[in-house]
């Protein structure tokens, strides 16, 4: 039997002034171009205080990450600091160690021993994607131990013991054995915990966290945020937290810096920024969050006058097993039940949301429906417009090709899913060309119509994916998905890689296309706010099973299953007066 353990939320605390650990004054970081210097960071100033969290917010390209990298002098070449000071006040730390002095980090050479001695010891950084930040060929213990031995000059044995203790502090199970594992053997959440352990190896006075939870589901995100907060309280660190998620900011920030186009447009306490924003850009960011925190009025109005049709897809007893056994005779390991007896139905004109943690089976379900994966059992019935029903699970040849024309997919990463060597006309027109529907002048005309549908100009046809922003690239992916005039779209985390201000734009575009083209959506996401805004019904998945399904508002406002309650309680809300994510419900299956 499952149990839910409630934890009391922590109220917003008022604390006395804390000593300043790091000061950034008039920072300008620039990149040389053919047209002169491009200022990625332009006259930015702020301070970090011991034991406090400063959140730096803004959309992609605002200069957040370049600011963080400037502090550690790890800006990608040919970028460099051209003006300003970055003052590290060692005498103001609460660690009782190190020299009593102030260092201007901006004056140090990026490759000098002086800045290398500071990286990891006085200032540590957690990166957004731990898989690309950790070495795949060295054990976790070796990587943590390397940092310790570099700064502390201790023996390998002592460094290993310290590494185990650090893994224990960040709550990695069985740290005595985990220390000898490799990066690929850890889940996303565990990899991020290992990165945190590495950053804490030398008890730094400043911790910079650059979008450390963006790629994580809400429950893992809550665990990581809670962990950082606990370690901050234990060590008295100043934390610089970079994010575009205003819900996370509301949960953890003491002060906020808002950046746009490399400039600091507003700064202040968390209360001032949320309740008395002064700059129009800050107001826009907050409004975008509030818009996603409720159902789309446009969707509700259409549902009131246009009821849903009969089922277009019926999933019955669907299972998918992955054989994880290895060895010559496959006697070791086990079989993973990615999908376990799943039953779902999608009606014509409906938006069905699929939510759950990483590993719950969401993406596997979508890929089975497109036959990227062959299911292990069950049926997936697609009711075509011609009245013919096909079982996607067993369809082959021409029948499967016809189904794949009617069921298309929008992928999570709009850059990785687009061929960088093809221009937009080739990318969008490829499905039409391969299917023999259009070619030559007719193909080009149709591509122009599709680009117009998704709000892109016709002259975008000759450009390549790298020339577009993230939101524009996702629009290109959507144009490709609707090229064959499908009836069903599977959107797999289609907005998770976008800034919050772009998410509403893309979701409204999908609603517009649904109305004009008669589409039905299976929308896979770990973002509950996106599901609430876009979806009519939602199915909650946990370890390959659907544990709850119902109308979106009913499930969000009155969840019945313990796991759904835990999932919803982990969602950060954009109101710093009601901090509850760190004191969320925890679900324990079988307890």
C-alpha cells in the first residue's frame, strides 16, 4: 500500500544583513566580430552575500551564463572581459580558513595559476548538463578526488574517504560503491548530485549553479533544490542561481537580478521583484508564468461550443519490455517493464497530456505509437478518416506507412531534431518529397504555406537551423510535423527547451493549428503548468503504469492517487509568500 508523508512548508524568512563575499562591478564581457565587439555582458553589477541566494533570471541570450563564466574566467574564446571588476572578499567568508584579502578576478589571466587556485576552492560551479560536464572515462570518485587533491594536497586514500563522505552528504545511496561507478551508470538526478558533491569538495564560499535543474523532472528538481538549500545552510555559502523558471526563483531566492540582452534591467529583493516590478520586461516574464498557471481561455471557449469527437486512437493493454540481460548466454541482468498494461484513448480534437517522472514510460509510449519501438504486447488501434481501423502494434508495409502519415511527432530539442546541413525548405519539404506528394515548384509553394501557418516568413526557406532562435526552430519542427496533414500529433516535451515567454507562444500556435487543421494531440511533458494550460485530460504515469487519468482540472485540483499528489506538490509556484515545494509530499510505493 502506498503512503504519502506530508512535510510542513517553510515560510519566507526575514534575515539580518550578511557579509558580502563577491562583488561584480561594471562587468563587460565581449566577443569580437566582423562588425566590432559584441557585448554579451554590458555594465552588470551585483553582490553575493554569505548564506543568501541571488537568482539571475532572463531569457536565452540575456547574458546569464556568460556572466557566471566571467566570474571564473572560463568564457569561451575569443570572448574576454574588457571592463569592470570582480572582487572576491576572502576575509568575509565564514569558513575560518584562507587568507584575509580581496582579489580582483577580472585582473587574473584565464590560464594563470592564480585563477586556477580559486576555481573549485573559493568558487565552485554546477553546470546545466552534468553528462557533458563529467568525464565518461573516469569514475565519479576519481573526479571528485582530483578536485580535493588539487587544492588540499592530501593522499589518494584520504581523497577517496572524503569523496565517499561527500556522496553521502548529497544523499547518493551506498556511497561506498557509488564512488567507483561511472557517469553513465547514474540517472540524471544522481549525476547532478555528483556534480554538487564535486563542487562542495573544498567547502567553497561561493556556489554558482547554472540552470542545474532545467533538464530534470519536477520531483527530482525539488530534491536538488532542497539539497542545495540544506548544504547552503550547513556551509554558509553564497549561491548564485541562474534560471529562467520564475517558479523556482519564487521558492529559493533572497534577491533577484533580471537580465536582458546582456544588460541588468532590474534588481531587488524577491518580494520587490514579484510584487512591485518596475521594468516592463520583468512584468512580461512574471505575466508569462501566470498565464501558464491556469487553463487556456481559448481552449476552454472552444470546448464549450465544440464537443470532442469519437476515439481516434485506442491503446489497450500495451506493454513494452526492454531486455537488459547481458553476457554470452544472457543470464545476467533483468527485463525492464517500460510500459505495463497501459490503457488510454485519444478522442478527435482532444489534447491528452501524459505526465510523470523521468523513466515513467512517457516517451516510450509515444515512440511505440509511432512504431519507433515495437511493443511487447497489447494493441494500438488507429481509426482512420476513411473508416478503416489499423492496429499500429502489428501494422506493416503500406499500412504502417499510411499510419505514420497520419500520426506525426514534434521532438523535445528543436536543434538536435533538425538536420544542420539542410536548409528550412529541405527540412520542411522532405516529408512531402519522400511521400511523393509534391516536388519542384509545387513543393516550394507548399513549404511557403506551411511556414506561413507557423508564423515564419517565406524568406526563411533558404536559411539553416543555426540562424534561428529556439522558438523559431521549434516552429520549423512543427511545420515539418504538419506537412503531411496528419490527424494526430505526438508532442514529446515540445516546449521544455524553451523560455517561459516562448512556451505560451508555441502552445497558442498549436491550439491555432488544431482549430484550423482538426488535430488531436498526445502531449508528453513533466511540466504540470504546460499540461494545465494545453490539455483537456491528463494521464499520470508511474513506473510504466497509468495510475490516474481524468479531466485536467480535476486531476490538478483534486488528485486521487498518492503519486499524483506528490508530483503536484513538487511543482514550484510563482509566489514567494507560499513556499511549499521544499516541504512537499513524498510518495513511497509499497510502503
